[in-house]
C-alpha cells in the first residue's frame, strides 16, 4: 500500500516536471533555426574565404560554431527534461552574396528574426506555466542582445571604412569578436 502511494506520488512529481508538449514543439523548431543559422554563417564564411576575405571568413566560421553550440544546448535541454528531440533537415543557405556590407546586413536581419523567435518561446513558456524553461531560456534572451549588438557594431565599422578599404577591415574584424561561449576565449 505504502509502495503504491510512493509510486503514485513519484509519478505525480514526474508529471509536474515534464516538458509541456507545446514547449517541446517550439524548442524543437528552435533547433532547426539554430541549425540553419550555423549553415547560413558557414555558407557566408565559405563565400568570404573564396572571395579573398580571410579575416571575415574566420569571424563567420567562428559564428557558425557558436550557432551549432546553441543548437546543441537546445538538444541537451530537451533530453534532460525527458522530452523528445527531433533532429531536423536543414534547408540550403544561399551560396552567393552581393557584397560584404550586404552580407552583414543579412546577418543582422537574421539575428533579429532569431530574437523574435526566442521571445516567442518566452511567451509560450509563460502561457504553459513552464517556469523551468522560462528561466533556462533567459540565457538565449541575453545572448541575442549581444548577437544583435555585435552585428550592428560590424555594420557601423563598415560604414566608417567604406567599401574601398576592405584590407584593414578584413585584418581587424577578428579583434571585434567577444569571448566565445564555445571556446571560452576569443573566436
Ligand atoms: Fe543562435 Fe545567433 O542566434
């Protein structure tokens, strides 16, 4: 009788801690978005490297790794909460870009899209009363402030140097990277 009661209580506790299905679904959708971010920056890096911009390429390769780290963070979290992770097919990013400034404008636009997506997750957590995920997702909320700020900083610098003096910009861009969440140090 006692064992039966204990099992029932444990079950209730587990049910309370379980990831709500709507939260699980939106986190899985975010896995795909972070995976695409990684692919997009990898495609941009490859294009930049092929176009002779080694420094810009290295910045983007490092950014692609950061995005993969974001994707893995979501995968581990869903699994830790006893949810079901779906590893998605990632769509093809563009292979060519109109120019360096145009490309970084695309980076900023993409980060703004990701910020909106993270904010949407916060809304679903509140709606579902999943305060554990609400607390956990704050790391991404803060990360997005920095990701947008660093894209804006690069665009500001590009506006200052103009398109005629890309040598110095390409040489110095890596110095603009903040400490990496992946390596714990510079890019
Ligand atoms: Fe993981 Fe740049 O958003």
